C-alpha cells in the first residue's frame, strides 16, 4: 500500500454516525471520571496511532483544532498524513499551540505544564491530552474524587507520565485553567477532566 492510500484509508465507514457514537462515549467518560467506556466504533489508523486514539481524533478534531504529536507519533509520517486527511487538523510543533495532543509513549511525556492551560477568562482554550496506555489495569493504584464520583473511584492504568499524581495536583491548582486527559487502550477509554482530584495510593 502506498503512502497516499495509507493516509486516505482506515476512517469510519459511516463518518457522521460513528463520530457521534464516539462523542457520546467521550462525554460520558468525562462526566464520570475513571469509569471505563468501551464498545464505540473504531477506525484503522496507521500505527502507532491506536484505533481508540484515532476514534477520539475523528470525533473531536477539525481544521480549527491544532494537534501536537509526541516523538513516537512523529516518527511515523503516515500518522500526521492520516490525521490531516480525515480531520483537516493542522499539526503543530510546539505543545503550547495544540488543542489536542496524541501521545504513544506516556512514560516519556514532557511536563503537563508545557501544554496550553487556557486563561481565567477562556479556560476552554486549553489542551486535551490523549494518552495511549498499555492497559487500564496493573499500574500504580490511583484514587479519584470530585464531580461525577459519588465517593471515590480507583484506577490503575499503565504507563502514565512520570510523577503523574504530583503533576495532576499542580494541574488542579491552576483551575479553572488546566489540561484534561483521555486514557485510551484496547479496553476502552477513561476520562480525567481537570476537576477530578487524583491521589496515588500508598503501599
């Protein structure tokens, strides 16, 4: 398969209906932080962009939402070409300019403060990070609390950015500014809006 064909193929078979289905799963995930969402339609993007991350891109990205790719994503030029063809979103070099960041290697991610944080007047002008994790289980135990969670919710995704709980505490402190995170893998997705509080479980 040539490069042009690789970029053009692998999108949704029914773009509008399938994007709407993914969008509903994303909204549910952000409204109920830490609760896994699955069963939504998946495209077939070029690796290392996963089908789940590709679904997020097709549901949320458009020509007005610049995208930043981590080094693992940038190494495969077909990823940027696929995203450009199917979403029209421009690819930016600087993390602070992006509305969405797609990350294949969360363990080597730059600090969360490097991404667009929004402003006090326009907190929505911040970045959403889409982190591809190996699994939603088996990592360090994290306790979640906040809006959308009755008491507490426990998750253990792996891998996560270095010192994630500490970085997230700083993200909370910037509220209403701050980033939001989507964790995606073959098991589905988990939403982590900036309003959620995260603590690493001791022991």
